[in-house]
C-alpha cells in the first residue's frame, strides 16, 4: 500500500471512531451494563450496595462517560475527548517504538 492510501485509511478510521463517539450517548442502553447485572447475580444485594456506596480509590475525571452539568453534549464531549486521547497516546507509542525498532 502506498503512503497516501495508508493515510486515507487512517483518516477514515478516525472519522468512524469520532462518529461512534457522537452517536454512542443516543444508542447506549439506560439499563445496567453487563458487569453490574453479572455482579447482582453473584454478590449478595447488601454487599453490592455497600460496594457501590464506597468512595473510589481514584476518582474518575469524567465519571459515567460525561461532563457534569452538560447533558448529552457533555457525554459526547467526554467520549470524543477520550477517543482522541487514546488515539494520541497510541500514535505517540507508535512513534516511540518505530524509532527503537
């Protein structure tokens, strides 16, 4: 593949990832996720409630994939920002490992 077609492929992938980030808040289920449902089937209700009420060891910068007080636009911004951050980190690692190879 030529460099030009590789770049087109990369840009298409980024565009698809950002499109999914924008659509995700509208497509996501409001029901508990699989992990919470599985935990409810395995752990006693009282113990599960106790675990949910504990303060986290490290607080999330964007809890529940949203920016507080912004509604759906906050969810879109949080997911798109997280997507771009992962892409940037991956790109950085790629550059680092390419130089060392």
